[in-house]
């Protein structure tokens, strides 16, 4: 059996030279306030074992990792009808691009770019009265932590500076791909992205994706096996912005990243793995976090390939 703790300890030592590489997401002012050289990594196995290094209990803004869980909720609510409004293809452009929406008549390429996540939020609003609280309650259930909450200062910061997201929501509305008022959709979306969690809590929350849709401490499945397979497929092909090919080549795991510096990855049948380091590469993924995940799959020889 692999000594996961020893492997994580090795990675913590080897990753140190990379912690100064990249830049924090300063275009969201509140994210520029984090300690840029922070690092944490957490592994949760489907047999219940867990392993951690670094500041694994420190909470950070999960940002676009939240799109993984809003998609989970939307799939539970709308199932396959969701895909009438969103595609399943890699975008090939930045996560906040408006270009493809114009060419493709307001249908976002996938649920993990910002436009797709706005449509997902709109779907949740069509089924549930309170999209804010519904997503928050899902995160509390999945992590088994009742004190998970929004970082309201981050949500406010995003609302005040997210002009491109405001434009995108109105653009989607112009193509009749938002049923609700854009301001209402944006408000929920900004709060979802602001949710603050630790690597330990995120690794726990993502464990159902490695376990056929079942969470170890919850009786009812979160998703069925078919839905779980599809989310993992989307993570692999669309989860790390415009660098999914490079990420698959280097790491070889389905993953979803966020500009807060977190990356949540899974190996179906084995584990959920979360890393956090706030400095980002040019594509918006954690620089040291990507390297740490590459080291993990190299050392363990565990990936989907």
C-alpha cells in the first residue's frame, strides 16, 4: 500500500521553490489580500482515510471550483434537459470570453466557463427559491461542516469589479438563455464563487465524484453513476480553463480549478485530492498547485491514463 503521507510530505518539500512563481488574481481586489506563498494539500480516499500537508485547515475563496457543485445541483434538478442550454466542449478561449457566445447564439461551450456557470445558476433559480442558500447547504452537507459560509467581502468585491460577467449575463439574456433577471443570477453566482473552504473540506466535498456518486457519510447518493461519470469527463475536458490539454498531459486527473488558487481533482474509485496555492499561471490555474498534482501522479503512478 502506498504511503500517502510520506508522498505528500515529499511534495511539500519539493514544491517550495515553486511557491514564488505566478501571480495572485489581483483583478478581484479581495483575492489580492491573501498570503501569496501559502500551500496546502489534502487527500481523501474512498475507504475513509485522509492525509494532509501545509495549511490544510485554512479557508480560502473556492471561486470556480464552486461551478463543480452548482453543476451537481443543477444535474440533480434538471438532469439531461440542462444540456439543451449548455454545451459539453472545451472552449479554447479564456473563461470569461464573450466571443463564442456571439458566434454560437448564446449557448455556452461548457458549464465551467463563466457563461456556462451563469446558465447553471439560472437553472437552479428555476427550481429552487434560494440559490444562495441551496448551494451553501449542499457544501455543508458534502463537507460535513455546518459553518461553511460565503466570504461576503469577496462577493462584494466581485460584484463591484466583475464588469465582464455583468456584460455576459446581459448577453445571455439577449439570446433568451437566462430566464431570470441578470442581476439576480449574478448575485447568486458571485456568492457561490466567494464560498470559503479549506483543502481538507474541499477534498471531502469532492469524494462522491470518486465514489460513484455516493458520499461516505450520507445515505442517499448525491448523483447516480451515469451523472458522476459525466461530471468527471467534463472536469477532464473543461475543468482547468484553457489549459485542459496541458493539465491532462502533466497531471492526468479530472480536475476543477479556481482563481483563488485551489484545484480539486479526482481519481474515480480511489480518491479526491485538493491543493491550494494562490499564485496563478497565465491560464488562471495555481502554478505550484499544478506542479504538486503532477508530482503526486508521478510519484504514485496513479492517474486515469
